[in-house]
C-alpha cells in the first residue's frame, strides 16, 4: 500500500505558531473494539495513531505484532501509524511492520547496536525513521543520527506500561533537542511519550515537544473524543501563553 508521507516542518521558535499534533496511544484502548476506539480518538483531534509494540524482553510486557497493525490498517486506511518498537533485534521485524502498514517506525537507541544501519533499514522499507531514548539515556547519545531521523521520541516514563507518572527530567531533554535543532538547522520533530495529560501537557509543549503521545489521558476514562479534544486544546493554548 502507498505510504502516507508527511514532511517534517522547519523548526520554529518555541511559543510561535507550531504544528502540535496529538498521537493517541492505542495501548490504553479497549482491544476488543480497537478500531472504534481509535476512530473516536481521531475524531477528537488525533492526527496519528501511536502503536506500542512490546516483546517481553526489551520491556516487561507483551503487546501487539504485525497482524494487528495490518487489521487496523484495513479499518483506517489513511491515518499515519506511528509504530514505537520496544523490542530487541528490531531489524528482524521492521520489514513486517512496514508491510503491515506502518508509516513511521521508531527504535530505541538502547536496543540498537548498529543504530545508523537500523534507521536506514527503516527508510529503505518506505517508512520514516525515528529514534527513542529511555529516561536514563542522555540526548547526547543521538548526536550522530539527528540528521537522518524524522523525529526523536523522548520517553517520559520507563517504557512497558501505560498510565505511569510523568518523569520531569524529560522536559530538559526536550528543551535540549529543540535548541540543538535550531542551532544545527535540522528538521526533526520532537515527540514525547508517557504520562502526558492535562496536568503535564503545558510543560511538555513549552519545553518544545510537537508530537504528543497520550494513552491513558485519551482512552483511560470518560469520553474518548472529548478527552482528545481537551488535551489538544490545552496543548495548543500552551503555545500561545509563553515562550
Ligand atoms: C509506554 C508506551 C506509551 C504509553 C503511554 O511504554 O510507550 O506509549 O502507552 O501511555 P500513557 O499516556 O498512559 O502514559
Ligand atoms: Zn509509545
């Protein structure tokens, strides 16, 4: 199937007009009605779907594999699938996720001995390559790959489970990535994942994140559409209130 292409936007200073997007994480959806829940989150303003892939080795949990992505792709032919691989040996599975309909594929720096090779493999499969860092990994570990990634995903929880508490050290990393992007004239986007909700979204947007992953805050309670809408509104208003 043809891949949906979105070009990375040129960076703009924090606080001015920015392309803030909400990526609902289906990890917290009701898997028995996955497509319906995902559609509700998209109707609420989500523009991509964040798909958490866990193998029980890199992280202490198991979630979904390529068949689920392929089924979801049939139900949602046009939306961008942002596949976050929390797995060991990602090179062995990247082609299967691309074939299943992934658009963006992110791999953990901590899981990739040959990170540059893995990012090029993702690109060769027709997907946008991205790199993820865990809370204990410094942003400096990414210096050599910032020119080839579509986005950098900063984990603001230790990966493995939804509904965890936001780790505030992520804010400093997001800020550092935004400054580096500006200083080096690069175009990568900055995504944040874990504990993003109405209580933390203003800080993450002000720090410089433009792709906001949210699972529990969107699917965890109440009306999915309304939750997504409120979160996105709060994120967008954070760009207007301060630099
Ligand atoms: C954690 C996952 C996250 C998770 C975020 O390992 O990568 O995407 O679903 O969930 P919340 O928003 O509930 O913290
Ligand atoms: Zn994730």
